[in-house]
């Protein structure tokens, strides 16, 4: 998991939520892209961190596709679950 430092604290990036949520739900990148309505290439680039994913898209994918709250995914990423 890639982390960056922001204001002295580590901040999670959007792609951390996408990858973790997808893995929790057992979905492929292709399945997520199809359900959300973006190209597989776009989703793959978001998840790999090649292109910055807008927060609105991260939030919508977590809610609409993964059916998970961002806070729940954050807890898994941080090892709190």
C-alpha cells in the first residue's frame, strides 16, 4: 500500500480504497468498471495510481459498487478490522 505524508500524518490515496474495496468484494477490475460505467482502462489506471481518481468517483464506487462505507474500507486498510 502506498502512503504519502501530509501535514505530518500519512494520508491514504483514492486508489487504496478502490483496490481494497474491490478485493473485499471479490470483484475484478473489469467488473467494477462495467458496473460503474467507465472503461476498464480508466478504472485500471485509477486503481494503479497512474491517474488521480476524483474523490467523488471513489465515494460513488465505494457506495454504489462495493456497497461499503469509506470508513469501513479505511479501517481495513489501517488494520483496525
